[in-house]
């Protein structure tokens, strides 16, 4: 199966090269870095590390992911992997992440950071408790027993296309998981390693404003899809 990697990036010149270098390139066809208006050397360092850099002019995490997918759509892979540019996740674990899809057990795989012990400073308190709340609500409103909203994830291309992802910012990960649950996609979680970001601080959990906006958006999406959206019926997706 062909595998492409999408890395949304905003001012990550200190870590982007390390992320790209650590990917198991023998099984990755393309690495797409979606540069979300970085004011530093993120784009240049990504290119020097061998990635294809595409501009993502509309600010926002989801917008950057969508910009990367627009390029991938011209020559689609079998599997898309998303990973952040801050080196918090371990890119070498990509092979473990895609294994359930390759073997036909799942259409989507979430790299869960909560299924194994992590360094004490890997999560900010707002990350930890916000993640717990979101997963609790999805479990009770949607019967979706996720343990994490981790950004390190893999999904079949045809399944991703069916989900019609649209969120431009903080709700990208939860939108994917909610829509996957409602559509009846087969999914698994695998325990991944997580660590403090390599440099700087998170654009979201690193500030109270970012935390509030992300939390509000995530809860809004869970409420919208949990209470108000009709459940899809008769969904059939190709698992190969």
C-alpha cells in the first residue's frame, strides 16, 4: 500500500527536520508539509529534509491539513498519516500505526497517548483534562470509546474522502473521530509514545486563549454531531 504523510506546520523550524528525518522513509511515498504562514524557516528546512512544501494560506490547523490533502488528491495514496511538526510524537512508530489498516483490521487508527505511561511533563493539565472530557462525551453521546484525540493518526484514503472533512482549526481531530464513528468505520487505537515538544510551546495548549478556543470548538462539534446530526444509514466503505 502507498502511504503519504501530511504534516501541518506553523513556525516549527526547530523541529520539522527532526520529524521528517525520523519517518521510516522506506515505507513512505511522500511527505507533505503544509506551511501555515510560518514566519520562520520552517518551509526551507522542510524542503532541505526532503519534504514537499505546500502553502496553507488560511490560518488554522484544519486548514493546513486540508491544504496538504488537496495536493495528495492529485495522486491519492492508499493511506494518509497525519503527524504534528513539533516532534512530540515518535515518527518511527508510523509502521505500527498503519499495520491495522494494512492487515485489513481497521480503516482508521488513532495513536493513543493515554494507553501507556508518558513523561510527567508530556501533557499540560489543560490537554490532559480536556482530552478526558472530550472522550467521555463521545463515549456517552456517540458510543465511541476513544481514549485520545491524538494528532498522530492514519486513515484509508477512500474512507477519509467519504468523511468530507471541513473543520478549519481546532476541531479537526475530533471531527474525524466523530464522523468515523457515525459512519461505522472500523477503527483501532494503538499505544504511542509522547513527549514534550522539541522547542517552544504549543500554539493551542501553550496559552489560555488557545486552550479556551480549542476546548470550545471541540465541545461544540461533539454537541452538534451528538445531538443534532442525523446518523448516516446504509454506509458501505471499501476496506481494501
